[in-house]
C-alpha cells in the first residue's frame, strides 16, 4: 500500500475536505502509519494557499486513529488543526524537525493533494 492510502487515510481526507477547500490545498505530506495495540495512527501535514500573502502558506496537521481489531473495530477519530503559517521555503526544514521529534524511522512522504482529495469531491457530489 502506498503512503496516504487505506481506510484511515480515506476517512481523514473526507475530514480535511470538510474543513479546507480541496482546491486550496497545495502540498501534503504523510507520515508512516503507526500501529499500537489494536489501533492505527496516522498524521499528515498540509499547506493551504494563504490568499494574497505571496509565498506564505497556512499549515495544518491532520491526525487519525482507526481501531482495526477488537470489539470497537472500525471506530474512527480525527482532528484537523491549523497550526500556523510560514513561507513555503521553510517547510522542508519544519518537516525535518517534526520527523526528528517524532523519532520516526522514516520521514514524511510528499503526496499529490489532487490525487488524495478527488475521491472526497466525488463522494460529496453524490450525497
């Protein structure tokens, strides 16, 4: 399975699209899913064009927890939070620092937002 794909990520993409217009998301990075006990945890960082602010972007974190086994299998929780803004040129360093603090074995992977969010737009059109 490729980065940012799977049931938890699909549900998270829907939550992101509820809070941020998909056409304004211009960059997305996903961290490796972590499994703990009977749950999966995923984190993504995304940027949103910040209007007339030139190269500045609004920065969001999106996180999910998906219960994959047990009596509560399928339970999903998510949080999408705007955490700040900054120049686009500083984002690689920011992601590197997050990776170091999280002590993940693998760094976040850049994912095309247009390939991650279209299913959300399609689902919304059928509702």
